[in-house]
C-alpha cells in the first residue's frame, strides 16, 4: 500500500492522538478515516455497505433534488413519498451516518475481470453441451451429462454469490438460455451450495487450447476431447 507523509501542526497532532485514544484506534486509522470521508470512500468497518462516507455538495444537491421530485410523484404511495422526502432531508442536512438508507439498494460491483471470466465459463458450457448433443446415443452413454452442464455458483461464497444473480440477468436478457434447463436440473435454482469457480477454471484451462483448434473449422468437440475437458474437474487433475 502506498504511503504519504504529512506535515501538520502540533495542535492537530494532539487532537488526532486524543481521538485515536478515545476510539481505541490508531493515529493512522484516524487520518485514513478522515481521508476516506473527504474523497467519498466506503466505510472500512462495513465493506458491504455501499454508502459513501461523504458526498460532494454538488452530488448532494443533485440527489436531494431527485429525492424531492420523487417525494411529490403521484404514482407512488404515501409511504414511498414519505421515504423519499426523508432521504431528501438527510441529503440536504448532510447526515452522513444516514446515507446507508439511501444507498441500501446497491450491491457491490462485479469486477470486469470476473464478468469476462463468467462469459468464458458460459461459452465453454455452451460448446460442451452442443458437442454432447451432436454425439451418437452410444457415445453419450460414456459421459455423465452433469459433467458437461453448467451447475451454477455458491450463494454462500463471497466471490461466487454475485454471479448467481448475473447469470439470472443474462437469462432474462435472452443470453445463454440453452443453459437454463440443465441448470435447473443440476442445481438449486442456480445455487450450487458449494464453490464451483475453481472447478470451472480448471476445465477452462483444459478446454481453451482444445477449442482454439476448432475455431477455423467451427466443428464440435469429439468424444475424446469432451472426456479430456471432464478430466479437469477433480481438484487434483493437474489443471
């Protein structure tokens, strides 16, 4: 983590030291909290809270005006209008500890890299299932269908849980819908109840070199190639 040196007055140092002692924290922690507040950083003690610790005057005014407009919207019921009026007051008066009520509907962002990885995983299972469908009935008998089917993510895992909702969103957006039916059979509504991401990564490390050879011919994977990808499922597969 980068470090910054600051020159402050003796009086400021005494106040910071006193505040650190009162809160049971450190001098660095007090300064960092002040910096986060100034730049609108999130609350260190509540990383799941999407509310910023501070908002600029411009952003407060914009949000306050939007909340005021919603508080007068005739299409909302009286409770919703009252809620927006309360939000407008919070923003107008700068009650930072109440910002959580305004930002409570927000989820943590899904990193771009993880989003791209999700698409790669779904593309892999799209190819695996299409290749499986193209096999003869005798060849299909040599493969367990769930091994070549997307089986969702673990809702209890901090990394995987946002991807459950992302997959639902993609299905609703009419993307990867051919994976919906097997997902319904091989998961609990998209919840695998155990982490799957590492397994999918192993499978992709095996799958991608094989699939690159097929890109020019646009042909499906052979039975042996499907079996090779499946062989990457165990954690000790070496992939």
